[in-house]
């Protein structure tokens, strides 16, 4: 019993915390007020129901399994005007944030959809545009100075990790290409391709010449046979 | 038919009712139950968390997930106490919907009202002091009725269920979340030990009221088991009835529809 309820409770708490911390959540939630988005996660074979109001998002699980397939217009899962249903892979969930990808996802069959597309676009916009100022949020708990210190240290740490990772990737690439040649540089691949192309051209020319010689030989043979008869 | 079933079906005719393990005059039970809840109202939420180790939140969330409530619908949270379910339903039905938080006990209702107001839940929630046996609402009015941990305190359960059936819209559903009978003997023994020895002590320690919590434990034992309650729902007209045991049957969620 508890697993879906734990998931929906944790999700609801997390999402609403993020809304609280975001400076622009009110404006983003307004168009979604009184609307519902049902998201069916294909791998989990279960749907989560997001009900929006102007300040809060309620998340509940679909205990009756009403939304496991495209909603039936005449059945209990029939959608109201203010509802939409989406079926999507867990691994494509982050793509929901990209509003311009929506039609592409639907066309490529990665997203099954029914209902009001405006709701889905609103949800996408909400999660894409949420603006959370981490420093501002932290200052309420630990004070301005500590929040600033933590934030700037965090930024430095992230930058430093990024730099180290890029150095590491260059070192590994060099090692793989030069010291332990288990890979090749692009220029070597291009040279190799050029050599193969040249060889293919030589071969084609040689083949054409052979064919020509064959034809000439056949003609000569025919002429000889004609004289002897 | 089991003894318990006989006892329940004869609720209407007998002049006495169960108040925990004791038999009391039917007319007095409501007042006695009211006294218990006047006494525990202030600490009700704290005690719920303590007694259930917070699991009651998942029981209630499961109930909400089973409600199928949608925007614009009308919900009656009966014996709604401190408004846990009503708060959630209020957000789900939105401004075009309506939630009625009803409780027979004004102390509980006041605590619930204050809690919801403090959470900023206003506009679509109404508070009504009402007896579940005689609901003051028109016929076919609500899309959903929930009664969580309240039915066992009602004097005449069949009458209350019939009253709920009356105010439900055709197609509407009733959800009864209530303590029930543990599904295994071992769990039953542990549960008994907990509720008759530990629970009154926690009640004494936190709410300084061991007697009220002893009543709560006794009333749970006297409440109809899963099958009996389902039968009672059928008897008053509910269809497609079913129940789902939670936490090994310590609690059960009963569901029934009016068609």
C-alpha cells in the first residue's frame, strides 16, 4: 500500500517546496489553476495525478489504474475539459521541460497524449521556468553571511570540479590516442579514408582498363575466326 | 451470520449501544462519545501521530488516492475531526468545487476549522456540525463522502450509512476508513497488547487522559469487522462494495457506490 503513497507524498512535498522557494511560481501556476495533468510513467506502469491550484500542487497516485492507457471517452477515465493525460517513459521525463520538443515527442511516438495540450505546455513551462535563488532560500535558515559563503564556495567547487573533469578527459583522450593507441585522432581517420578512396579509384580505373582489353581481345578473336573460315 | 453481525443488525431495535466494552443507554452514547472527543480534541493530531507512529498519514493518503475526486466536485468529509482529509480535498476540487467538513462534536470542528484557516484553506470549505445519522443535506448532493475513524463512534451505524447513501449523488462513492480486524493472529495479539496497555499510558502521558484512550481502544474492538461492515453497506443500498486492508488489517478502507 505505502509505496505509491510514499512516492506521491514525497513528490508533493518536494514540488511544493520548490514552488515556495521560487520567486515566479505564482505567475506560472495561475494559468494552471483548477486544472489536472495525469502523467502515466510507462516503466512504472502507474500514473501520477497532478491537480493544480493557484498556490499548490496536489499529487496523488492512480490506485484504480484508470489511466494506464489512452483514456476511454465513455469510461470512468474520460477526461474533463480541464484535464490532460500523458504517457511517457521515465527516461524522457526531463524532455517534458522543453516546450518546443512537445510536438516532436508526440510525432516520434515517445509521448502519448490526450486532452488539452495547453495544460501540458503550462506544466512544461512551470518546471522549466521555476526560478529558485538558492542563496536567498538558504539565508532564511542559516543567515545571509553563511548563505553567501556556502553559495560562493559551492559555485567555486562546481567550477573546480568541472575544470578537473575537463582536464581529466583531455588526459585520458591523449593517453588513449598516443601512449596506448587504442583510439585514433580524426585526422588519421580522414587520411585513412582518403587513401581508401584513392585505392578504390585506382581499382576502378584498372577494372575499366581490363574490361576494355577484354572487349578488344574478343574483337580480335572474332576477326581471326572470320578469316580462317 | 456471526454474533457481531447480529449485534450490528439489531442496532436499530435495541435500547442500548456499545460504549467501548460497556453497554449504555442508546440516548446517552452520543453525549458520552462527545465528552471523549471534547477531551482529546486539543491533542488529537499529536496523539494520532504518536499512536500510529505517523502511519495514519499514509492511511489517509491512500483514502485520498481512492477517492477519484476531480475539480468541481462536492465532497463531504464526515466526522472530519481536525480536517486532514478536507484540507487535501479542498485543493483537489478547486474553487469550483465544494468541501463540507462535518463533525458532531463542536470542539473537534473548531480545532479543524482553526487548523484549515491557519493553512490558508478558505473559500471552498464549509463547516457543519452534524449528526451522521441525520445528515442535514439534500438528497443526491455529494460526489464523494468520506468518514475516517468516525463510524465506530456513531450510535446507529446502519442509520448513518443510510443517511450517507441518501445524500450521495448517483455514481457517487462512499469511503469508510476505520480500524478493523488484523488479518493474522500474531498481529492481533501484538495490537491488543499495544492498544490496551500502551495506548492508555501514552494518552495519560501526553493528553493526561487515559480513560478516553481506553475508550478508543475498546471502541475499535467493538467495531464490526471487514466483512460485517461491507454487508452493512450493502444492506443500505451501496453497490460494488469492497474493502482493502491496510497495515495487516489494523485499518480497512471500505468503498461503496450509489448507482
